[in-house]
């Protein structure tokens, strides 16, 4: 292999590494926007499906339950399977859930889609943080995490206003199309540009995952 080829490969590798925080933040922002849209779109969901307050609330609680449940699962599996495949899988699940939520008029299908979206959301912070921790250390890790939290922290303040505006102007279901679009872009970005950041994979540890769930319960 020539010296020029080696330099090109090194440059490409450094470029991909620099893209990792961007891809991680992009998906986290999408996930946070999806969470913030929950309460904003609740009256629209209730009216559209003609359901009670408690049933409409279940579309939120089911999503959040799936998000919390999947977090431990992603954390354990990412140590054995790698960060990249789980990140891609989670963005696909989120995209599919958002798309079905935008297109269905069946309440049961809508609930399943929202739960699926919740499962996709779980990898955002968990696997995203693991990716950044694989690549950055010490002050560099602190800096990149500060930037991540700074960007993601704006979303809960902006997303409800944006969700309300979109619901009024283009319809509440189109809010899910927006989430679908951004999550699809994240999925494609990760598929083409996200490198595997885990240097050494460990053996699957089901006992540890079950222990984490037991602790939370």
C-alpha cells in the first residue's frame, strides 16, 4: 500500500470520527423532539381517535415505558454486538414507528407504532454516550458531552412550540412525518458514515441485563 493511499485512509478515518458526535446529536435531538411532541399532540390524538383522556395518555406512557425498558437492553447488547449495528437498528425502529404513527387511523396500530418508536428512542443517549466515550477521553469527552447536552437541552424548550405550530398549520400527523424524515436521515448517515467505535467486544451478559432490570423494578 502506497504512502498516499495510507494518508487518504487516515484522513477518511479522522473525518468519520469527527462525524460521530454530529450523528449522535442528530438522533438524540430527534428523540428529544419526539418525546416533547407527546404532550403537545395529546389533544389532537384524543380528538382524532375519539378516546378518553386515560386512553390517550396510554399512547404516551407506552412510548416512555418502551424507551426506559430498551435502554438497559441497548447498553448490554452494544458491548457485545457493537455500537454501529444497534444505532442503525434503533433509528430504523424509530423511523418505522414514526411513519406508521403518521399514516394509521387505527388506534391499536397507532399504539403499537408509538411503542416501537419508544424502543427506537432508547438507544439515543445510551449508545450515543457509549460511542462518544469510546472515542473521546478526559477533557475531550467532557467537552463533547457539554456540547451534546447544550444542543439537546434546547429541544424540550423549542419542540412543544414547534409541535403546536406544525399541528395547526400542516396537521398533527405530519409532525410524525417530520420525525420520520429526520430519523431516516440519521439512519442513512449512520449507515454510510458511522464507524464502529467499540474496540473490543465482550461476551453477551444476560445476567447483568436482568440484574439491572431487577434493580430498577
